């Protein structure tokens, strides 16, 4: 069988060298007197190494998932931007309408006749007692 160094084994299985050394220190994986690890020993501990095609396919599927997620997020951003623009447009229309109505109110108030000085309004009325005069007394009060 083929013998591999710790670095080669780490690359083959996608582990760090520290992880391989941890397996050796625990006694899960044995190393020969030459410092190399027999491939059959690695198979026993780690199983079949993953083929590069599998990792490429997995990364491609992850990339395609990310792309579809990115597309979905872009669509959501577009929808939200449209909604924001519509809300801004509605707000501007409301402000214009409010300004128009305020101008109308001010114009109508200017057209109203100003109150006359001798007229009293309902809020200005105070109770005044009329002084009764006797026409025979010559206008003298009682």
C-alpha cells in the first residue's frame, strides 16, 4: 500500500495537519517508524477520500443556490424600491393637496366681510341690564 505524509493526508481528506496529529496522539491513527501513514490505515479511520469532482459539484450547487438567493434578494430590493417610490409620490401629492386647500381657506377668509364694530359676536356678549326709562319723567331713570 501507498504511504502518505501528514501533509499529504491532510490535503487528501481536507483536514488540517493538527487534526491528523490529534488522531495520531489519540491512538486512532498509527504512523510508521518512517513517519509516514499507510493509506489503508487512513482508509480505516477516515474512510474513502472525497473525489474532487464531488467537491466541485458541491461547490457548483452551492454557487447556484447562492445565485438564486441573490436573484431573489435583488427582486425583493426592486419591489421595495418601487413601493418606496410610490409612497414618496403619495406623500408629495398629499402635501400638494394640503397646500392647495390651505390656499383656498385663506382666499375664502379674505372674501368674508369683516365684522362691524357695533356688532357683537356670540363670544363677546356679556349680560347688560337695559336701563328702563319712563317717557313721562323726561328720560330720567327709575
